[in-house]
């Protein structure tokens, strides 16, 4: 299956770069016309203006299409424009330099910083602006207030365009993610309606009838009930694939652990964490629940609670089993057999968090796992 390529969200900005290039070329051409007869090499001035026009045509064609807009093109644009700017000492006369007449490229040299900002962001735009600013000083063979002003303006132009381009790309990425999420939600709702009308109804009838008959049928009823809950969680839960930011919904992952004996409570809003953190927290929760099933007996119930406190995420796993008798953990530690306890604490410690076990005979057990709420993938 061919995946459609997402178009560059700042393509309209590139059209602006092209328009800016032609506007500045027209200004440069007008400047040469006004200064005609004063250059020390008139033929060279018109030759450079012709080269600028040719490059404007070529670069406009390349910038217009996304597939012909690689980073190397912007770098070459900067180098080529700077090279033309540095020919000014062979074009302008000493009198023109004394009168501070614009260099042969004039404001046409401001295009590469703008293009660099659109392609590389704010830092690329500022760097390109400073390169052109330094080249201006070299061409005039002095670094005075006017040259400094030009450099600041060029860097500022690259900065503003770069910030706008970065914001545009981020906004487009968020919109695309929201649209994908909306489409996935609609598909889950469609599946939920379809499954509710078929599979879930059958499981519900098996569960009800098995409980009425009793005996071995009661065990089938229990299994049908667990599958019904798991299936409902599956069709109503967010997909667990990482998004563009490398994060996965911990809320959705924990909801999949719900069964007839395990109740999962989560916030209404998503709790997005880096994929590795989500995987480890789910693994920790599974270990704790497996321990409940192993030691608390078949009739025990467990509760999983997820809390998002802003600076940290808390996952609590509690059961109503008999608890751990006094001295058992101490004897296990002395013998070097900590098992699940040390496994859980080790996993959480690797995430920079803490895991606390609270238990007493007749009071069940409760794990409280706390990890820093890192919102971006590392």
C-alpha cells in the first residue's frame, strides 16, 4: 500500500519567497538603470543583473515544487547570492562607494535568509542573515553602523520567517494528528456498534445462561464475562501506536487490562507519555496484577487507578486479598528472593520514579507507582 505524502504546510510561504525574489530583482534592475554610466564596469553590472534574473527563474521553478526543494538548494542559493554580492568592488566605482550606493545585488541578497528561515527554521534564517551581513561588510571593506544595521535586518527577517514556518509546521502536525484521532474514534464507534449487535450479545447470553445453570457452565460464564469486558475495552480504547511525538496513551494501555476481576479507573483526558515509559508502566501493572492472581486467590478483585498530577503520573494497583504476612518480605530479602517486588521497583527506578508497597495481613496489598510526567519522547 502506498502511503500518501503529506504536503509541506508552508508551501504558500515559498510562493511568498518567490514573489519577494522577483520584487527585489526589479528593484535591483531599477537601481542599475538609475546608476547607469557611473559604474566602473558597466558591462559587468548588466551581466550580473542578467545572471540574477536567470537564477530567479531557476530558483522560482525549484522552490515552487516540494520535491525540488531540498536543503542543499537553499544552501547553494545562499552561497551563489553571496558570491554575486562580493563582485561589487569590481562593479562599483570609488565615488559610488563613497556615496554609499547600494551593492550590485541590492535587496535581492535578502532572499536567501528568508528562504533559509522557511526551510531550516529560525536558527537557519538568522545564520543566513548574518552570512549575508558579513559579506556586505567585506564587499564594502568596512563594518560601520550601516553595515551592522543591514546585518541585523537580514537576521531579523530570517528569524521571523523561520519562527512562522516552524509554527506553521507544528500547527499542521497537530491538526493532522487530531484528524487521524477523530477518524480512528469514528472507526472504533462503528466497530463497537457492529460487535455489540453480534459478538457482545452472544457473550452476554453465554454469561447469563452459564450463571443460571451453574457447575462447569459457571466457569464458562466467568470466561465469557472476562472476554466481554476485554472486547469492550478493545473497541472503545485509543490505538496504542506512537504518535508523531513518540508518545503513547497510558490511559488507553491501562484500560485494556480491565477484566471481570480487575477494574481500571483513568482520567477523562489522555495521559500521553513516551512509548518506553508507557510500556514499562503497563508491564509493572501486569506484574502486580499477576501477583494478585497468584497469591490473593481466584475470588480476589483488583483496582487500577491512574492519576495525572501534572509534574508526575501515579499508578495505583490495589487488591482485596489477604495481604502479605509480617516478616515475609524481610525473610525473602535476607534470602535474596525478592521476585516481583524487586522487579517492579527496578523497572520504576530505571524510569526515575518510585514504587511503594503497602500491605498488612487481612488488608490486601497496594502498589503506588510514581514517575516524572515527561511529555516528550527522549
